[in-house]
C-alpha cells in the first residue's frame, strides 16, 4: 500500500493544486518511483489511498498497466490519517493475499531502497522467531536534520519507544532512529481500531509495549519531502 491521502499542509502552496505524491523529483512524480521499485520487487498488486485532489492521482497513475502491476484505489472523503486509511483499505490488502502481512510506504518520501531485498531480509529475520507474535516490522533511518532526536529505539531487532533500562544512556541515544514511513504490517495490528481518523504511531507504540514490533536500519538514500525547501534541495542533487 502507498499512503497518498494527506493534505500536505507544510508543502503549501505547492499542494494547493497538486497532491503531494505527484510532486516531481527530477521530472517524475514521487509516487511513480515507489510503484516502479515495488514492481521491480515482484509485487503485482498495489493499493493507493487518496483524498485531497485524489482524482489527479487516479488520472495520472491509472490502473497500473504501464507499470505491469494492478493498482486499486481506496478513496477517502476526508483523509483518515495513516492507521485509519490502512484500516479502511484492509479488504483490498487482504484480497488475493496468501498471508495476512502487507508492505506500506509513505507516498511523500524519496528513497532508493530495494523492496525485494527488504522482503527477503524480513523472511530471514522472522525465521526462528515467534513470528506469530510480531505485528509489525519497521524500517528505520539515521536521524535527518529536521528530526535530530529520532522516533524509536532499536535494540537488536526489537523496536521500542522508550530506552532500555539496563543500557547506558549514551548507547541508547546512538540507537534511536527515525521511522522511514516504510513498514510491513499484519492485519491483526489494526484489529482494535475503528475506520475513523487515527494516526499509526500510537498503534505502533502500543504494540511495542508488548514486544510485537521488530525493525532494521536502512542507511541508503531516504528523504522526507516535508517542505518545499527539501524538495528544491533534492531536485538540485544529481
């Protein structure tokens, strides 16, 4: 699933007329980079949620045939936030899905991550673990300048909101990273939320308190396109 329903308030005035996932990096919409990388990883079905100016996304991307994938849209009259949007899209995500797990990517990040490697590494990661207890696997990245304090701690493969009580403070700080907006989730993670607007972070934090969230660190290219200035800086790079 590609999350593409946000209004993009911080990107205004660019997002007054263009949905954030269609903003271009080197002449190509952000969302198309994701679709191409997902297709290259062998993923055949992609769900995209949309709300603000969402019809522009539908018109630009279409049914996915030019990417050799099947694209299904989950329309929201008003954006339901991340967890609410995923919850609403679950029927599409679980249809024709042999497992109850699915990959979710924020539509407003730019990255060179190889989704095929991610999925293969995740398969190896859960081997030998009590994978039935895991509800999410998060991709974390080194803290960017706009989020220097990070979001979550990574202790081995375990992700937590709070630092470990038996670890030195200095070491814990070095293990605190930023959530990339890329994760693999199981359907059960969303069992206890409604389809009303709800953010994903509190849902993840609740699962972390039960040791149900694992993670890994990605140190390749990753940019959160959160402001017009960051978009300009990215387009200036080659």
